[in-house]
C-alpha cells in the first residue's frame, strides 16, 4: 500500500458500529478508501454504510464467532474483489477487580479483545497475502501501563501486542505488514459510559500523570489510525506521547511506583469495588453481544 494514500484501497474494520471503529471508517472513506464494516448492531452498521455512500459495505458478525467472521470477510472480498488492509478494532472493557469479577466476564473480555483479534487475522491474512497488504491491531496504553480495576482489559491488550509482534515475524516474508495501535483515553462511548457508571473513575483518571491523564477526541484518534494504515506503521501511538509510557514501562511497574501508589490504592480500590457492587453489572451500557 502506498505510504501516502488509501485511495481506492479496500479496508475492513471490525468493531465498526461505534467509537474508534466508526470514526476511522469515516476518515478512511473521506480519504477515498472503500470500507467494509464488520461488527454488531446491524442497524447502526447499515446507517453508517449509507452515510459513507456507494462503494462501502457492511456485515454483522461477532468476532467471537469464527464462522460468522469468515463469512463476513469472504463477503467483503467477493463484493470488493480484494482486501488491502484490516483494522482489528473490536474491543470491550469490564468493571471490577480480579477478586470481584465474574470469571465469565473476564473470559468474555479476553475472547473479544484478544482471541477476536486472532480470529480476525486468521480470517484475513490469506487475502492480505494476495495483495501484500497490511493489518493494524488495536492494543492500548494499558498494555504497558496496567491499572487496577481494569485487569482483564490490560491483560487482553498486552496479549494483543504480543500476538501482533509474533504475527509480524510470521508474515513478513509474504510481504504482509502488521502494526500495533496504542491509544490512551479516547472520548468514545466506552469511556464516557464508564465515567457515567463510575464517577470515581472519571475523577481518578483526571489525576493521572501525562500522557495517561489526557483525552483524545475520537476524530483525532481516527486520523492517527488512518495515517498508520496509509503508512503501514509498525506502531501507532494516540496521542504520540503514549510512546513515552512504553519506554517507561519498567518504571511504571516497578516496586518504587507501587510503594508510592500504595496509600492511594488502599482507598481507591475498595471504593471502586463498592461502586461496581452498587451498579450491579460488569459491563457498560453500550457493550453488546
């Protein structure tokens, strides 16, 4: 794929109904790409495809269902004739600590965020091999700066990073590129919903040091992701300062930082657990499927 353009390229996006997926689909279409939308919420996907205009398609598929995902990818390739790039974006987050969370909720997060990326790559790599294409997988700042209360999310996103790096080695000789995207906090339905459900979460997030304390608009995130796809980037950081957090990974998980945070966590974690108990559910209201 040319480094400066996605025009006339076919890009498949999972998790395309909302948030980063929908915003990136809009940005890619604006740049002249043909977008194949894949996700849940059929009505929302259909409306987005109509908004994007002729030449864009949609298919309802859960990334936890390999058969449905295979069918969605095959339909996109049949309709568009090829596949040039993939954004494996579908993801969810749960509420609660490890000692509190229902194991089924933990398994669901990992199945969507990590195994769902594997299924997406498994379904699309044969087609990307034909075009010497590119896949960008959605990890997170949480992959190298885990946060108490978001252990399933952090674990799944760290796994996504490792999966992408290993896959990159496996397909390089085929001419296929693989990149990893690490967004920080993005003003999406998922983040806003979490702040509405758990007010202490919003307050705690604002106290985080840079870059973890900053919020990126979903439109700015989409532009960075689209730039990464156009340039076949190895890494995409949103905002760019997230790269500093990756370099500081040994410090952020060090015994020193844990000691500095111990007093704060002794208060904030029980309060989080109490808030989740009162809420009575493990997922945000926009989590579907």
